[in-house]
C-alpha cells in the first residue's frame, strides 16, 4: 500500500466536469435502453395506469436521490458509497464490501448491456456474439482511458440522441390523427395491485443517478454542483418517463405493448405509419452509452478504494497524460467482457437490480446514523430526517418483493 507521502506525489483525478456535463452524465446513466423495453412490461402489469406506476416509482426514487445528494455533499469522494459507510460506521471491511458491491453492480450492468448490444448489432450486421461484444468492450475501454471529459462528452452526445428518441415518440403520438385504442375509453377502475407491481418494475428504470457520486473528485465546485445535478437528473428523468408512458398507453393498448419486444418502436410505428428504423438505431446507441458510463463509474470506485487503502495500490494508478485510472479501467473492461460472453442478459439484469437495492439500503442506514450524530458543518445540502427511514424501508421492501417474484 502507498503511504501518505506516496499518495501526495502520485497523480490524482482532475476536476474537469461542469454542471451541464454532469447532468448529461446522470441522464445517460439513468435514461437508457431499459425504458425502451420496460414500458411494455409496466403496461402489462398496470394497464392504462402505467403513468401512475412510473409516478409512484419516481417518488420511491426521490428518497434515494435526496439521500445521495446529502451524502455526496458531506463527503465528495470517488467510491462515494464506501466512503459514506466508512464515515457512518467506521468499519473498513464493511466499506470495502459496499464499494466492491458497487463495482460488481456496474460491471454486471455493463455486461448485460453489452449482451443486449450484441443482439441489436447481430440483427443489423450478422456477427458472432463474442466478436461483437469484444469489439464493443475494446472501444469502450479506449474511450474511458482517453479522458473523463472526453468520455462524458461521448456519453452526453449519445444521451441527447436517447432523449431525442423518447421526445420523438411523444411528439409523434401528439401529432398523430389516429384514435386512441379501445381500451383507453372502455376501461374503468383503479388496479392498485397492478400499479404497485408496475411501480416496483418501473423503479429499475430510475437506477443510475447514484453512479454520479463516483465522479465526485472530477467535478468542479463539487459540494454545490453534485447535489443539484442529482436532483435535476431525477426531475428530468421523471418528467420524460411520465410523458412517454402517457403517449404509449394513449396510442397502443396495454396488451399490445406488453407483447411487443420493442414497445416504443411499436408506438412510434403506429403514430407515423412506417418502419421505426430511428428508434431501433437509438436503442442500440443507448446500450453503448449505458456500458460506457458503467465502465467509467466502476473504474472510479476501484480508484477510490485503492486511494483509501481498501484495495491494492495498483488499482489507484492514474495516467499522467490523461488523468484517468487506466489500470482500474482495464480490469473493469476485462471482467465485463468475461461476464457478457458467459452469462445471459436476463440473469445479469436481475443481479444488477438486487445489488443496487442492497447498496441503497446501506446508504440510507449510513445517512440515518450521520443524522443521529447531529448536523454537519459547512455549507452542504441537507435533506429531511425522515428520508433515510422511508428510503431504507422502500429499498428493503423492493428486495423482498423481487425475491418473492422470482420464487413464485
């Protein structure tokens, strides 16, 4: 392990990320390929009340966003989740375990996305799945090592296309002359159980904003910028999802949406009356974006853990030329490639969700303990004291629901 003097001499991460770029990063890691397919699953559970399910999911996500906003303002460090646990409980082993869980969640998520990309790419250009995955991972590793600002600009550009695709769906439905599906005018009653189950599933579409805390050491004016960016990301994401949900169930019946492999492409095709090539292309780009952001995030967590002596110092090596953690990036990319080649998409997605919820529970517990100690000094973001209680309860409840769902 490096001592204090060595830590001062070696290169560190550079603060090059501004508020607009950070919001784009947050949108890129939250608004991804998931919502392009997830809307059909939610509609299958909640029917015409799918927008209510997304609204409830946004409220569940709000508690976690508020908790991360305060924690990131108190302790703006890479490997943020591990740092929050260490500050709250003082247990290095627990901090290491949480940090590694965050890394694993990012790696598994990136592997799932890479797997999905291989399917899209194979449909466009027949390519063996391992070849498509390998080409993607090598490209992403190169971009991530290139530089954080460069990586986020690439991710930000693709994010604008993703958001543009969702807005195109909403606009196309709004301009279409087609009458609403019969179910819209004939269904009555409020399916409470369907809305709750749909919200549980829709919650996963909001996962991602928490990854923003792991680029803390590369953010300008971090104590002020990062909490604002987290909350703006959630607000923009919730507004976009609600608009898409209303557009979807207002133009295609829930039964058709739930049966479609590409529900938003179906909505767009129904509205414009032609093949939805644009939506298919954007969906593939969304997968590239999701994998890139997870590689960037996971490599920063490895760096942060190494910088605090919780992992071997090699994981904290920074490129003098680019200012990026090149060893951590290569390690992350290698494990992503292995998982993507060996494991199927569905299993990877389930593991990602459970890991994320477990980390959320640890974050709420950490904030609860820090609140019990009294207010923090300095100008930081403060959230209400009931937030970690509500957020922790919701995280535990969602884990139980997911386990019951899979066991049933």
